[in-house]
C-alpha cells in the first residue's frame, strides 16, 4: 500500500477535487485554443492531422535520443558530444 492510502478520506478526497478542478481548467483552456484556431480558418481534421504528426515526430525523436544515448555510453562520451558528429543542434 502506498503512503497516500493511509490518509484520511477527507485528505484524499480534497486532493482529488483539486485535481478535477485543474483538469477542468486545462480542458477549458484547450477548448478556447481550439475555438481560436477554428476562428483562424483551421479545420478540425487539419488540427487532428497536425496533432497526429506531432505525436509521430516526438516518437521518432525519442527513438533517436535513445539511440544517441546508447551510442554515447558505448563510446564513453556524453550525448552532447555526439551532436556535432551528426550535424545536430543542441536545440534539436
């Protein structure tokens, strides 16, 4: 059992209520951002495609970072030291 399972019901209920309120705020902010993008002429399909492409990009980038990390360990250098060798920017 986790330490939080020993908290009185009121404490865990209060934490859950705070978390729910925070998620509601984030949901509202995202709805507002979507509405703004729609008002600028973007379509939902276009936004969904863009989000899908961002997810794909992040997965590929994560795989690349993992490979660079493993290569750095094998060579006994830092990942940062490999960036120039592969023409990568530190901001990549």
